[in-house]
């Protein structure tokens, strides 16, 4: 019982901190400041409006200037439509329903355009996303109630009160395109009655395996829809596309982060427009909008009979819209029932279109990055859960240090791996890294069980190149600095760029520019990234290959891979303080992005305080991959 009470407390702390940070960013800041922080579109112009379900008005707007500014507005987020003459008063709240480049649609909680909208000074402001927290909170409360009931067996298993069970009557199947550990995983998923856990280290084909498993599950469950969710829209998009490529009927709930034709065709909106019943709804909608436009011709200031006339027209429009709503609901139910797979984000699993739909099986991908309270939203909709991810890579970002320390950063995946090892299968063969790049990660995180597939085990940029190097800056006096709250090391950055430069010169002799390998330069420290970016961009010899180089923090590279990876560890001090570097899961992500070459630059004297780095450095010494920075000076 205390299990969910504790989570509810942690979630409350997190919500308060998140809200406080949001307020700090928005309160007392001008429109220009909020715009610079990516929270506001201003100015905007109205490009159209139409009635939508529930007597709401959907307005399409365009950002008319400042297109170069990045912003955090996304479909599904709560926002406010405001007039800048009197922003306190002139505001209507709503939800962003579509977003494409510099245009968005916002569904407002009103049935007609407010008067202030006739004035040109309009904008859209992002609101704090209370909805996600409300959904998480409600899910935790329901889970707590279910836990006390006899039928709450899945909840009891996930919280460690019961053990999962497996069918023994199934004949294992073997799919030729899957390797042995992938097939084992597939069979574990099929035989699980309540829970299976897929542990997928970097490059081991987790997505490939899940897609095949979902296909097989769909057959096993007689085509009843399977719910597939992940914490981010990007992850949901990837799975939706792959599942559809395999011929499954996929319905994507919510709005994709990326707009591709294939993906758009899977969305509910798109499928609705193709539905045979939609023509009817469209005709009705058009009629309702005509009534509404007629009503608008009567201004509020007119006499009584005009006001009555206006009201009658609005009433008629609303009546028709109700009918539209019913037809649309019918279409939605039909599409949901016919889908083999429904995909959404964790919170999107409670989208109004599927809110009351129950599933036999739910798959949570990227569970290693999912906030536990969010996982409970889809879990409550299912009888069987598949958790897939890697708890040895980055965990979800938590805003409140207090909540993180008290346990919110521990994922459900991690807890379940510890509670139910019998439900876990490890994908053991990876298709990304040269075996030398893989070895340290495999030893520290995966009990030395990872194998490099033959096609990659010996992969190199060119014959005789070395796939791994640790370059030791100890004794070079490359001292770290503190820039705000972020550590930097300008000397180390300069050294890295110089090393890269020499290596690139060598590469250019062997590989043509258009087939040039991809390069990542990674550091855990934001300010170090800025310095590195600046130096790379100002190195004349690197100009022609700049499009092949990406410089960014570790977090932004999760899930990606590059041919060459340089890591700037940055820390170098007499005290042996390594701060952020002690988060070895983050370093696991950094070190496992490289396909053919990994160069790690750091100060062994500072790093010696950590077993993780000490073992890494020892390993590079054993295989002759250790160098001193002196050799390059
Ligand atoms: N059984 C297999 N045989 C050959 N290639 C495979 C196999 N499984 C996966 N791969 C290849 O390995 C690569 C990674 O696969 P996939 O995208 O499924 O992995 P992932 O584990 O989801 O990746 P990530 O590490 O980014 O999470 C792909 O190029 C895929 O084609």
C-alpha cells in the first residue's frame, strides 16, 4: 500500500519543482523574453477558424516573424491565445492540436473568436502542463486501489508482491531473421502471462525484436489490438513506422514529432479523413460553420431581435456539431477496433479517443527512460506488460533533486529487473561496435555477456587503424575551469580539435569527402560543448567536412550512432573530483555510440578515484590503446 503513497509524494514534489521552474521562466518576463526562451509565438496572424468537437473553436495561426527561434511548443500541449494590449484580460486557454513549421492549430475553450482577436497584437503562450501530472496522479491512485483487490494480480507482480507466471504449453518458435537471444526474447514474450522484460543493450536489435514479437503477439491474440507506448514521441514514431513496414495495421494516437508521409498516414486524423463516414460529418460541419458565420454578422451590440436571431443561429450550429461529434466518435471507435497495433506516448495512452479501451497486452519501449508514474497510465489498461529498454543507460530527467534522490529516478524497469530476474531476457549480440569499443561496457554493465556480431566485430575505418584510444592528459596542466555551474577545459578542447584535425588529414587521403565517416564530439558538460563547437567551426581544415561532425552533450546522442566518437571528459583537478562523470550510465551511453573508432580524452590522475575509469584505463593499457597526450604535443 505504501508503494503508491510514496510515489504520489515523489510526484507531488516533482510537480512543484517543475512548476516553480516554469514560473521562474515566465513570471515577470516580457513577451520578448518568453519568446527568446521558446515559450511564446509572437506576433501571430489568424489564418482560419472552424468549430470542433465539444463546442470548441479551433483557430489556425501563423508565426509571422522570428522563424529562426527554436521553441518548445508541441501538439498536445496546453497553451493560451492572448492579445498583447491587455494580456492579463485578453486570454483564452486551449490545447495545441497541430503544429507544422510556423503554423499551428489551437483548440480554444470557447465557441467563438474573442473580440480582442480582431486586434493585430496576438500571440500564443505555452502553459504549464498540468494535464500530464493529473493523469499520472490519477493512475497511481487507481493502481493503489487495485492493489487491494484480489484481481490486481498484475499490479501485485509489478510491485513485487507476487511472481510472474509463464505458459509451458507453447512450442518455441524461431524466426530466421532473428538471432538466438532475440528468438529467446520473442518466446519469453509469447509465453509470459503477465510480465516479460526485454533488456536491450546498445545496438542489439531491440526494435527489430519488438517488431517481430508484436507481429507474433498479434497472431497469438487473434488480432485484438496491442498497445505500444514509449515516453517520447520520437520513440513512438520510430516503432510506428517499423511496425507499419512489417504490414501491421498501425493507428498512431497523438501527433508525430517528425512529419513523414508514412507516419502521417498512420495518424488518427489522417485515417479519419479517409473513412467512408467522414463525408457525412464534413457536410454537417460545413453547415454548422455556415450557421456560425451567419450568426457572426449580428454584432452583440444590435437590438433584441437581432440578438435572438444570432442565438438561434448559434443554437442550430451547436446542434449540428453534436451530430458531427457522434459521427466522429463512431469513426474513431471503428478505427480503434480495426487496428492491430495502437501506438502512443505513455500519457497519450489516456487520449480521449482510447481512454476507455482495454488491451490484452501493452508494450512499453524505452522503459529505462520512463518516469514510473507515467508507466502506470498504460499499465492499468492491460493484463500483460512487456517492458523493454536498458536500465544501464540514461534514466529519465528529474527536475527535483529531492525527488530524484528519494527514488523517482529509479525506473519501473530497473525495479522489475531486480524483482523478477526470471522474466528478463538479455539481447546479447550487438550490430554496432568494433569489439574493442564494446568490451569495457560489456564487462561493467552486462556481465561480459555482450558479443559483437561478425559483421562488426573487426570493423575499422581503414586497415591498421586502431578502434580505441584513451589519451591521457595527466601532467599536461590542462586545468579545468568553472563557467557558471558547468565545468570547462579549454586546453583539453584545443587538444581534442588538434588531434581530430591530424586524424582527419590522414582520413582524407584514404576516403573521399562524400563518403566521409560521421563524427561525434561528446562531453557531459554544456559549456565544454560550446567551446568545442566554437573551435571546430573555426578550424579552417575542418570546413569541408563540417556537415559530418556533430558536437553535443551525451544526452542528445542517446539512441544514435556515429562512425567516430571523441569524448572530452573535461575534469582535471588536484582533488580528484569528477562530479557528473561519476554517473557511469551516462558514460555508458557516450562510449557505446561509436561504430569504428572511439577516442576518449581525460586526465588519469583525476579519474583514478573512480573504479569505472580506472578499469577502463587499465583495459586500454592491456590492449595497447593507451597513449599520453605528450606524444601528440
Ligand atoms: N538479427 C539481426 N541480424 C542482422 N542485423 C540485425 C539483427 N538485429 C538487429 N540488426 C541490426 O542492428 C541494428 C540495430 O537494430 P535496432 O534498430 O533494432 O536496434 P536497437 O537495439 O533498437 O537500437 P538502439 O541501440 O539504438 O536502441 C540495425 O541496423 C539492424 O538492422
